[in-house]
C-alpha cells in the first residue's frame, strides 16, 4: 500500500462526500429540511469508498506477500 494510492483514494472519497452533499442540498433538502442528515449520509458514502479501497489495497498486499 503506497501513500500515493491512499491519498488518491482519500481525495476521491472527499469528492464523493462533496457530490453527495450537493445532490442532497439540491434535490432532497427542499422536501425534507434536515441538512445534518445529508452531512451524515455524505460522510458515510465517502468513508465507505475510502474504507473499501484501503481494504482492497491491504488484501492485494497480503496476496503479494504469499
């Protein structure tokens, strides 16, 4: 697992967080007025993207070691 791959995955996780947040504010917030729920949903989506990428990188590293 290299630092550049980790940085890239974290960057795209942040971009997903921003995208989901903007989609929430544009389409869902006018009907359901709860911004904090949108922040939580966006954080979970970005965090899951980062988590799955790190898990895959660690799995690949274990396969290389074998």
